[in-house]
């Protein structure tokens, strides 16, 4: 069974809640999902999953340093993550507070790894974004992101 790793950093629980919603949705599609705090991740684990989904609170319009460190450490596996499915999500305090730039910064690193990123023409275009704790809209977007990541992995696996 294909496996997806959902990694998050979260100080006050908002991004963590999004990670949990995404993980549940991946499981509903019949894939395995491990939802982990970035502090519990060893960079080598990235190799073990068909999909990697990363979430960060928005800090000054970009990802928290804890997530950036993981991505910088992942240079150890440059070229080895190619073909894995990637996705990102973020919680910020404000509309226009930089949650989309945060998502794009994470996706940027995934693209450099050669990972496969799918945008969304109907839902949150770049990845799920929340203002604070997920509300009903964000809950749907997280479910949608998890479902789309899982479906893409299944399609690639044939
Ligand atoms: C250092 C720091 C920088 C932040 N920068 C921004 C920002 O640029 N834009 C914004 O809307 N919120 C900003 N915030 C607020 C957080 O993104 C927001 O509270 C988020 O929901 C926290 O997620 P968490 O509960 O997963 O920690 C910042 C918070 C901190 C602590």
C-alpha cells in the first residue's frame, strides 16, 4: 500500500489540525498516512514514502525555520525524491498575511527535488490555507487536498 508522510510544524495547534485533517482524508482514500511533527522526523524517512505533504505556519510570509531546516537537510537526498508526489499547506493570522507565499516556498523546494505537484482549479489553488484554526471551509480544503494527493499517487502507481 502506498504511504504518505504529512509533516507539520505548529506552535499553537492550527497547522497541526490541518495536518490531521489531511491525514484522515488520505486514509479515507485507502492509503497509509503518517502525520508527524517535524521534530520527530529524521530526514532519511523522506525516502520511505510515495507522497510528502508539508505544512507550516506562516512566519513573515514564509515557512518556519524548523521546516526550512528539514528541507535544507534534504539536500542529502538530492535527486532521490524525484517522482514522489508533494503538496503543502499553511496557517496564517491574516488574509493577505502570506499563507500562499508560504505554500509556494515549500512547493518550490519540492519542485527542485523533482517531485510531482498538482494544482487545484476548484479548491485552494496552491495547497490548503487557513486563517488561524481551520473553519468549515478549511476543513473541506484539507480533506480535498488529502484526497487529491492520494488519488494522484494511485493514478501514478497504476
Ligand atoms: C514569528 C511569527 C511570524 C508570523 N508571521 C506572520 C505573517 O507574516 N503573516 C501572518 O498572517 N501571520 C503571521 N504569524 C501568525 C501565525 O502564522 C498564525 O498565528 C498561525 O495560525 C500559527 O499557526 P500554528 O498554530 O500552527 O503555530 C506569525 C507568527 C509568528 C510566531
